[in-house]
C-alpha cells in the first residue's frame, strides 16, 4: 500500500493516510467506531465487518496472497527447511525463535502457535520464543535476539540485515489472503472507490510481486 501511495496521490490529487496493524487490532478498532475509508484485512474479516454494517456490501476485493517464510541474520548458516521434519529440527536447534504473538491477533502468529502443537514441539519452542505484538518479526533476528524469524514473506523482505531462507514446506504452508472493503460511513466514498480501483491495476500487480506477494 505504501508503494502504491505516491502514484495514486499524483494521479488523483487525493492524500492517502495509511495506518497499519494486525487484522485483529484493525477489526477491533473498526468495530468500536474508528473512522476510516478503506479497510484491508482478511476476507473473513471483511465479511464479518460487512455483517456489522461497517463496510459497503458487495465489495470484497481479494488483493494479495502471501505465504509464511523463515529468515536468518545475514551471513548466518541457512537451516534446511524443505521438509516438515527439517523445519521441526531447525526450530528445535535454534537458540530463540521469533514470531508474532498469537494474542495480538496476527494471522501468522495464530497459525504458527497451532502448528507447533500439531508438530509436537509447542512447549519446546514457546519456552524460547521471542514474541512481537506487531510489526516486523525479523527485526528480532537482525538485532541478534533470535536465530530464526517466522513471518509472512512480504514482511521478512522489508527488514534489512536478514536473509529469507525460504517458505514453509508446502504441506504446512499457510497462505494469507488480503482483501479490501470500503467503509459504510466513508466521508470520501469516491476517493475510497478510486483507491480500490488502483489496487486492481497491473501496476499494483507488479508491486506485489516485488514485495513477495501474488494475486490470489
């Protein structure tokens, strides 16, 4: 969205104000009445907010898809993670593992917390977990606080000083879809609609690819 902002503003003359947060945080803020024009969250959150009367019905534009990846500090050895067993062993061997705090409502953290239990290593990994309530998990690897970061690939690529090892094995991969909806009480409905149109453009598709995302 930040990468789309300059061209959108130059073309339309509108000013785009971007406020970021986990899906859970944004849904809570919208539910309690915070004003907004466009919401970009998960499709299920769009549907829930529409049922609550917070979004214009019929607008659930699936914008981007992104999987979860593993990162290490630049120059550090890359663990083997191609198979589920290799991924498990990499987590167990790490001194500390960073990921989003599930209680913060981030989709990758919620998924990973459940996955750890399914893999039978939940207690072992939680004992050495470095949790973030939001933002860029890989910063904890760049600073040396953790050996591995597990976060959405698009979030990893934005952090300097870390290297993307690769995606989770396909058997346990979790793809997050992001969708856009227009606020039912948007004060600038026409501007909101024009921004949604910008998110559908070929130029935005190119930007998504550069950011580690694809079209759903």
